[in-house]
């Protein structure tokens, strides 16, 4: 990977140059793609403008001063021989142009180990416990949870690719009032199916799935208690959740049950710890967490134990996160739905109350998904217990379209999901567009094999790829590792689909303008086949990180 090496060279070189100029704490160095209107440039470095005030010099003068020393920066960093060049441009950018040997070196590096391209070995790997979906086992996995599943699983794959330790977890709320209502609802439907006039609980669950669970109960259910029906219903729903996640390509390292906390009296232990730390107090016959006050993000204190002596859900959540920390996680990331937005400040304060440093806990809030068929909204009725499930969505449009579409939007953006677009087998459909690049290249390699043409180009042959369409692809491949770092920074896979679609557009342009298979020019054929292999490897890698397949034929 050439770009991380160049970044390290720029950082070390600019730091040394800054110290020579009397600046001990220079601003950080960041790379960005150069704007199209800046001639002969691939990378734009805005560092001179960031450093201008501290150095008391014009940004353009700083850029000019460091551009002449950039080759020395690279040599000092131990980079392989490179023909990249640097120049200054207004108002104060340091612009880099990657030379043909540099681009060839990067492509060959990619193809030597495609599965490692974009893989880093950070000096301090993050140890993250990532919790997502965690849908209550009182109904099927629904549309919003489908988005959470995509976000969580793709983010976990990307973070692991970047060298971090990530454990994934699904929290099962199998204790409390809601699961009791689930059991009573199933029991009522079982009774009704066997001639008893048992009404559904007033706040019970009314979807058809409740009747389906009741029908699946064994004959001995005639002697069951409400607790037996509750346990049976939870296990039935949880089995569905696991099947849906498996089908969606999501595998959790652990399915953690809330009942485990109660069995181990973890809530009592957590409350005792908070008392020891002086973070709880008694008032009005209840126990409170002092979560508000100066410097707090929460606006009021929160009840942990009610007047009747029963713990709140909040105390159970604190105990669960304390359990995560005791299992060795240094960072806790939770993915929650939009209705949990107000829950974030109190949880942050609770984690801080346990003595954890700032930044230990982070919540990703994903917004709502609205379904459309073209321009017509798909209506759902909560009153009738009707809603779109993950299973419904996958049955209609498939896993690939679901995951790619969900990943295309950042979590904080509302999403309109067009079912008809997701089913189209054309370039209008974004996932089809990205996958078609992979399939088209596979077709080219099949034809090359039939003609006896090889794709193992030398560095010199690759350096001859100087057509604009060829060079555009070579430069775009350089940015793949940076896109993964951007996903880490944003805690969102959203930048990756955008990159894949942009790479695909460049490839389609290349395919139109550049003849790949030319028996009369074997050197150019080898070079272009090798370039195709690099594009295919990155497309395949990016799709895999999104949980999307890479078809050989379409």
C-alpha cells in the first residue's frame, strides 16, 4: 500500500521541517484526492494552510518550501524508489502526483495479497465490543433492525480488516414485562385454538406470528403455566432471530441474555459498586443515579430502583455494560434505533459513573427506513400488528440489495428504500452496477484463457499504462485503504459503497476506451489484464466487507 507510506513520509518530513522552522507542535497531516481542475495532481495536502498561522508565513510560500524537499521525505522514510512529484498551488496546497512506477508498485503490492490490501497493524489496536440489532424477542426482526444489522456487521468487518479486535454481541431482553406479555399472548392464542374463550392481554401482542407460535406448541402445553408459555415463546422467537441473522450473513460472537444478569445478581453488584463510588443516593423511597450536574450531558438524575423495590431497565443496562467491561472490552459501541436518541446521554454518564474514561462508550443512532415501490410509499399498520420484517425484505429483493442499499446511507440520515429499484437487473440498481464490474472482469479472464493470453505483467509493463482511463483506475485503487480508515473515523460503512460505485464508473469508462485483449500487443494485454485483476480484487474485497456477494456471471 503506497498511500499509508506516503502519509508517514509526509508526516515525519513535515514534522522535521517544522522543528527546523521553530514549530514544535505542527498540525496533523491529511491527504485528500486532488480536485479535477488542479492539473497534474492526484493528492492534495492542506497542511501548509493549517500551519500558516503558527509559522507566520503565507500558505503558498510554505507549500513551495516543502514541495522541493518531498523526495527527501520519501527517501528518509525508506520508501521504495518512487517517481512521485510534489508542487505547490494556490491558495496553499501541497499537491502530489503519483508516478507510473509508484502506481505499478502499488498494483503489484495489491495483487500479491489482495486479502491484506487495506489491512493495517496499528500500534495500539482497539478492543471493541460492538452490540447491535438486539431486537426484543417479542416479535420478528423488523425493518429498522435490518438496517442496524447491516451497519453493525459491515462496521465489524471493516474494523477487523484495519487490525482491531472486535467482538459482536446481540443482547436478548428475555426478562421483564414485555416478555411476560409475550407469554400471556401466546397462551391466550393457544387457549383460543383449543376452544377456550381466553382474551388477549390488553397490551398484548396481536400479530399473526403469535398464533403461529401457539400452533407450534406441543400437546403437553395443556398443562403449562404462563411461565412455561413465556419460555417457549422466547425460544421460538429467538430461533427465528438467529435464522434471520444467519441468512442475512450476520454472525454474532455471543447472544447475551438479560436473564444471565439476573441469575448472577449482577444488578445488585452493579448497584453496590455505584454506591461505593458515591454515585447513587436514596430519595422518595427510590434509588437514584446522580447523572446530572455540572459537566454532565444528562439533564436529570435517573431512577435505578423504583419505590416498589423493582430495578429499572436502566439499571439492567448499566449492569450489562459493566459485564462487557469485566470481560475485557476497552471500548463499547452500541447501535440503537432513532427512538433511543434521548437514552445516549444517560448511558454515557452511567459508564462514566463506573469510573471509565471518556470515550469508552459510543452510541450510533440510525434513523428510520421508509419503504417505497417507485414513488408510492408502502404503508404499515401498527394497530393490526402488520409490519415489514427482515425476512419479508430478503424474500423480495435479496440479501445483496438489502445490505448494499442500507450501507449507502450514513446512520444519521433517514432512508427511502425503493423496492422496485432494488430488484432491477440493470445499471440503475447500485448493487447490480457494482457487482457487474466483477462479473465483467471475470468474463474477460475467461475469454483471455480461451485465447491463451496471460495477465502477469511486469512492473515495467504496468508503468507503461499512461492512458487517462488506465491511470484513473490505478490512482483510484490507491485510495481503497484510506476509504476504510474513513469508515473507521465515521463509524459507518457509508464511504465504501460510494467508493465502489466510483471505481465501477471508472472501470466502465476504461472498458469502453481501452481494448483489453489484443493478441497483437501481448505486453499491453498483460498490463491491462493485470489492471483488471486489481480492480476485480478491490471490488470483491469491498463487497465482502459489506456482506455482499461477488458474482462471476450476471
